[in-house]
């Protein structure tokens, strides 16, 4: 009986487990069906729904200023730095021992050639000269007495010749003393400007010892500079055709460039630097050039009569090229590579990439890209500070 009851209970439990398992399977199948419908709906929406169109805001045109590519005469010019050099520089020294009695110039005074600058005590030299002149006069009288006597054989020829030789020797000594006497008056050797007077009145000096003063020639004057050896052929060709114009501008001088002419270039190229030394000469009548001064030098080899030019700010330098922005139809900027030969007075000479009449951006071009829309401003407009 007990076994029967147990079997019935276990059978009931088994039937309940089968029913519960069947219900769980039904729920899982139902949830799977719902998930499949949701996924299918999402895929269908993505595939068949109309695409959304996002409209980006239009970029405003870039304000720029433009210039026209033109042809005009442009100099072929070499710019460098030079120094002002004196043509003549004289260190004045005494040629005799003496005592300075007078200094007749001041520090920094302009002097003329032959102008007296210093005087030395010459009393002893004058006394020697007078003594020698007296001896010379006596020798001349001896020769005058012996001349008629030797003709009559009253005096030997040897005595007469000795008297003549003595006269000539005394004359030579007198001339030497006369020359030395001039050394006691020291005059300016050249036209120029005196520097600092190193020895004043009352000092004793020795011959060729300390310099009394230095005189520099100011007008005319040289400007020395160096040029790369690659410029030598063009420089020689220009000098063969005529004078080569050289303009210089001293630092701090706001006047017009000072015009001069190329005087010469050296006969050797410096093997260490690959440069050649040259000098230009200037009248310097206004004394705007001063010895030792640094100046900006411009050597004009020739004039290119038909150079293609644009303002220098229009040219931009990229990583691998030099370019400008050409304005097409007055509305669009197009990047254009160019070849720049040189830049003179704010104008770049273009040898490749542009034609006369085209317009290029000169201000605001740093904000441009290829194909950018532009708005051209008038020349009187406020500059674009963001460029």
C-alpha cells in the first residue's frame, strides 16, 4: 500500500515537472519572437527610412586686398653691408727731436694740405744753418780767388779743385740744414679731418716716436664691401659697359641714398668665404659718410626693362614651394606656384607662374585655401589684422 502511494506521488511530481518545463519553453519562445520582431523593425527602419540631410552653415567670403600683376623696369641689384673707409689716412709724427712751441689746430678740425699744425723750437737749427752759410760764403770766395790764378799757373790745379770740392760739400750741408729746418714746422699732409691731438704745447718729442695727430681724408671716401663670387661675372660685364652705380645708406640716416660709383674689385677671390672684395668711391661733399661707419650697400648691375612684378606681401612661402593666390572671376582664390627671381624695393620679380593683368591677394591671404570665396576690399579699407 505504501509503495503504491509513493509511486502515485512520484508520478504526480513528474507530471508537474513536465508541465513546468513545457511552460518555461513557451515563455522563452515567446520572448525570442518579440526580440526578433524588434530587430527586424529596427533593420527595416534603417534600410527603408529616408536619410536625414544635415546642411552645414555656408562659410562667409574672406575679405582681402588685391594687386594687379604688372610689367615695369626693375633694377638688377645686389644688396649687402659695407664699411666706410678712408682713401688716405696719415699718422703725423715729428721727423726731428724738438720742443713743441705751438699747436695751431684743435681736436677734430678740418685741415687743408700745407696748413701749419705744429711748430717746434728751431733756434738751434737756424744757428747751424747760418754757420754753414758763412762757411759756404768763405768757400765761394776761395774758389773765386783761385780761378784766375790757376789759369796763370800761380796756383796749382789741385788747390783749385780742393777749393771747388769744399764749396760743393758746404753747399750740400747747407741744403740739408735748410731741409731739416722745415721739419720744425709740421704741416697737414692732406686735406682731411684731424683726430685727437695727442701731444700738446710744451712737450719734448723725439723723431718718429709718438704720433702727434692722425688725419683722415673725408672727401672723397671709399665704401668697402664683399660680394659672393657668383656675382662676379655680372659685375665684370656691367663695368665693361660703363660706370656701375652704387647707392649706400648709413644707419640712422633718413635722407636719400648716397650715390657713388664702383671703383674696383679685388684681383683674388677669398678661398675661405667664396667672396670678392670691392670698393665704391663717393664724393661725400655733405660728409654723410664717416670712416668706420656701417652702411647698407646696393650695387645696380643693370635695369631689367620688362620685369613681371607683384607686391612682395603677395608671395607666400610653403614647405616645398613659393606661391600666390590668384583671384579668379573676382570671387574665388586659386593657389598658384610661382618662381621669384629677386625682391627689390618691396616688389617681387616673377619669372614663372603668372601673367600680366592677373590679380593676386596681397592682404588677408593667410586665411585663404584653394577655392575660397573672397570679398575684395578697397585700398582705403582697414587692414585685416587676422592675416
